[in-house]
C-alpha cells in the first residue's frame, strides 16, 4: 500500500476523532445546561447519555481499527523497502564481482603481455647471437676459401711440374725399355689379368666351399632344433576292426534271415562284415577309418540292445552318425587349439577332425599334421618368417586326405580346392598343393611344409613301412664300421645321423685315426642309402694298469 495514502487515512481518522470529541464536549455542555434548566428531562438525558456512550465506544473501536490498519500498512511498506534494499545490495555485490573479474582478466592479460614481451626479448637476443655466430662462420669460410685458393694454385704448379717430370720419365723409360707406353701398358695388364684370374678362381672356390658348408650346417641346425622342440606320438592303425562277441549265436542274428540284416548293415554303413571261423569276434573291413569306426559303434550298440533288424540298423546308424559329426568337429577344434590356429571355417574344422581316422602307412594323419604344423612354426621362427602362418600351412597341408576317399583326385589338388573354397589365402593353399613335387612353389612356407612333412614321415617309428628299413640301415652302418681292422664296437645314434666307433688302442695308433674315419665314411657313402649325412666319430682309449704291493 502507498505510504501517502496510509498517512492521509490516519490524518482523516485523527480529524474525525477530534470532531467527535468536540461534538461530545458540546453535547456534554448542552446536557448540563438542560439538566440545570430542565430537571424533568432526565429520561431524555439518560437516553442521550446512552447514545453518547455508544458513539464513544464506536469511535474508539474505529480508531483502534484505523491504528491497526496503519500499523499493517507501515509493516508492509517496511518489508517492501527491505526487499528493495536487499535487491539493491545483491545488484551491488554482482557489480562488484564483475568488476573484480574484469580486474582479474585485465591483470592476466597484462601478465601474458609481460611474458610475451620477455619471450620476444629472449628471441631477439638469440637471433642476435645467431647472427653474430653466422658472421663469425662467414669470416672463417672466407679465410678458408682464400687458403684453398692459395693451395689450389700451389697444387696446380706442382701438378704442372709433375707432368713435366712424368713426361721426361716416360721418355727415359721408352728409351731404356725400347717399348712404347701403349705396349708396356698392354703387357702389364696381361700379366695382371693372368695373376688376378688365378687368384679370383681360388677365392671363388674357397667362398663357394665355405658357403656350401655353412648353408648345410645352418640347414641341419634349423631342422635339428625344430625336431628337438617338438616330438609327437604316433599310432599305427590298420584297415580292419574287430568287434568281440559274447556268444557265437549272435553271428546268426547279425546275418539274419536270408542275409537281410548283414546286407542292410553293409548298405547303411558302407563297410564289409567278415564273419569267418574266428571264434568270438567279427571283422569290419573298410578303407575309410571314419566309416569303419561308425560301423563298429553301430554294431556294438546293436549287440548290446539285442534288436537287430533293418529298421533298427538304420535308426542306430543315424544316431551314431550324429554323435560322430559332433565328435569330428570337437577333434578339429582341439587340433586347431593345440596348434594355436584360429579363424578356420567350420567345414575345415570338420575335415581336420576326419583326419583322426585317416592313416598314411600306419601314421595317424591328424597327429602328423599337428607335428608338421609345429615343425613349420619352429623352422619359420628360426628363419625370421611368421611362425603363425607357418603353423597354419603345416596344419592344413594334408587337408585333402579327408576328401580323397569321397572325391576323385589327388589329396594336394583336393586340399587346394577346399582351402580356396573356404577362404584361406593363396600361400596356405599353395602349401597344400605344392608340398609334393609337380606344382609351382609360391612362397617359402610351401618349402617349409614339404620339409616338415618329410621330417615327420621319415622319423623312426612314424610310419610302419619305414621301421624295418630304418633298422636295417642302422645295422648296415654298424656292420660296415665293425668290418675294419681294430674296430671293437660301433653304435649308430641320433636316428642314424652319427656313428660312434670304439677303436682298439693297441692295434690302431693315433696317426691312423683320420684315415680310418675317412675310409668308414666312404664305405657308408658307397653302400648305404640314407637321408642327410652321417657323422663318423672314432673313440680310441688305451688303459695301462700297474699294481703296487
């Protein structure tokens, strides 16, 4: 509420109170006069007094209400004034803060300007120093140029004197030797050519021999290190499986009426059941190890169940095939995990698992591929190549052997097609295609795969067909050594790559040991077929005893 309005209201109330008071005083005087003059008008006076008292009470209440309203108006105006003062104070504080911020920004800008001026001063000082250094360098260069010019003049004079002296020497030599300079030069060059040609031939021969020896040593060292770092077990398997029978009567049930059961079994599994006179067993024959294993498991389940008829055979065969598919994938995944090869296509994992039931001359092909993978990785690491790519090439080099029973073609070609079909690189596919002879080699990994394949196949005990030849070769090497005079015993060690020969110290002197070792080595070269080389080591020991009593 406006304070002026409140003040006007208060003044009006005061004036009204004064008027009422005057009126009351006037009434009182008139009443006293009337009482004095008119005693009989008492009742009228009482009524007037009552009216006057009521009016006084009403005036008092009005005055009190006016005073309360004036107090409320004053309080509201005071609150409004305090609020406006608080707002003014806040605006003053915000203005002060802004002024302080402006002052802070100005101070920071002045500090930046001071730092920039200092940097500019330092830079100017550095430039002045650089200019002084360049001036000094230029002065030194001018001095050097002057000295070089003087020296060049001296050298030119000396060269002229030397030319004159050389001309006189040539004339004197021509006179003494009776040869022209051209003829003497040709004769000298001819002698130099002859001597240098002979020396060059000797040097070339020596370097070739050293290079060949070093290359052979490095190759043997790399291959030997790779073989030592990995050694796999090999399992020799045959192309037949035998299922034991608890009762001979089961053979008749397997054959069935008019041979229906055995025909259905052979048709569903793709194997041949051989029921001969051998007691207590049935022979399953098939060239595919996977089919033979599926047939064996099917027959075992049928014999345990006891229900053998064409419908049951197909049902069990389907269940066994599903279990075998899961097992094949699991075997492929385990092989890839063991060789640390990732990102293979699921079909490649399945083909890898099938290799578990594939043999090559009795050697398990899955174990063989794992061994080749590790050998490739080790040799690639020693040669500075990528061991992961070498491991991948080695693991997949024989993948075609999982298909060659089902499709026509050689396993390198089938493996190459499968690897290209399932997204492998040309290097990996070429390792599968060209690890045998007959195809172009595109990378060093193919050569490593071929070498590791040969190492794994030629290892003693790896393939059944090589065991007998390996033993005969060792016996032949030992017999050749023992046939020489003075040889007591001979031992072929390190898979036939070294021959230790024990020589009698009484029959063979030390001077004859080199000749004996060379003769044994020549006989082995002429009579024995072996991979790599054979190191012949002679051991001569002579003991003397004396007894003191």
